[in-house]
C-alpha cells in the first residue's frame, strides 16, 4: 500500500502539490487524471522518490520514503516515464537488461533469459532484443519500456501517460497489457493520464488532481456519474477536444 500524507511540493515558490493526500490499495489499478501542467508527473515522481516534497510524508508498505529507505523501496517500483527513455545507443535487449547487469550483477546468460521472459510478458517477439530503440514503433517502445520495468519483478508500476501519442488501436492494446500485468502478476498499477477514455476503460478507481489536491477519488462509475465541478469541467473539455 502507498500512503501519501499531506505532501506539498513547490517550484520557485509556487505550490504544485498543496497538502495532497491519497492512499493506493494493493492490487488495484488507479488512474490519476488532471489537466496538462497540473502536477501529475510531479506526484508520480514524488511517489518513487525522484522528487522530494518539502512537506508531508509518503509510506510504501508502511516504510517511510526517506533517506536510505528510498533506494530499498525503489526496488519495489517500476517506473514508465512519460517519454519512454530507452537509451538510444543500446539495443532493446541491453536496455531491458541494464538493471540486472549493474544493480544485480547477474551473469550474461541469465540476463538474456530474463530479457526474453520479460519480452514475452509484454507480447514482443524475442528477436526485438537485437533492434535499436530508433527502429521501434511507438507501441513497441512502450512495451519495451514496460519490459524494462517488470524485469525486476516490481510490486508496483507507475505509468506516466502510457498511451499518449499512440493511435487509438495501439492505445487499447497497451491498456490490455496493463490490465494483464496487473491481474496476472498482481502488480499494483498507478497510472497518470489526461486520456479520459483510457482512464475509464482500465481503472478500478479514478482520482482527480486539481489545484494541488485530490479533489475526487472513487470508482469509475462514481466518476462518470459525479457532479463534482472539476470532473464536469474535465469531462466536457475532453469531449469537446475529442469529439466523442
Ligand atoms: N523540475 C522542475 N522544476 C521546476 N518546475 C517544475 C519541475 N517539474 C515540474 N515543474 C512544474 O510543475 C508543474 C506541474 O508539472 P507536471 O509535469 O507534473 O505536470 P503534468 O500534470 O504531468 O502535465 P502533462 O499532462 O503536460 O504531463 C508545471 O508547472 C511544471 O512546469
Ligand atoms: Mg506529465
């Protein structure tokens, strides 16, 4: 379980997260939605310890995310960055196996087997390991980034905009993969997106980030039926933009 307790994160004196609290339950898929620039990525990066809030506390499985704990807790978490962030000069296999080589110090043959296993789990052909990131389509890049995250058997995966920039059909296949990993590997999944359709399609719960706080948290159907002002505004601007 992740407990975020009253965190405040400022940049240049401006509060992006303002006394924000949220609890993430084990095994769930929770999506955090909100307008562009509202602080979704800042919240995810805070949960993984890449950004340090000025105030408040974060607990992962009851352990506070501070000091040395950060490095231990990070091992439980896979992070899929908004930009897929594979290293261009390494092939896909080397990218996916990087952590096993440098963090776990594993022999090459075992790394190779684990990379193949991770590629299978994200439904990529093992041959893809020889390709370079620049040769992959957007959807394949996302899958490779997910493979790199799951190779360390994380308990949590944090996805920052996993479907943004992908066409609707590829987006749906990535959503199915996220659901599969959550159900089969029991990975608690925290997703950040501004894609309403995607949020509604895959989440157990949806949270709305607005004005530095979580202004709504509930089931997908609660979300669709909510008369919360932020949600009504978000839903209508989304439908205007997408024409759905
Ligand atoms: N390292 C940083 N230094 C200064 N300001 C930052 C930093 N990271 C984020 N910000 C600011 O914090 C605010 C929230 O940024 P964030 O990236 O979390 O938005 P977001 O909700 O993820 O947006 P998007 O949907 O466009 O990805 C923005 O105003 C951004 O400029
Ligand atoms: Mg972002």
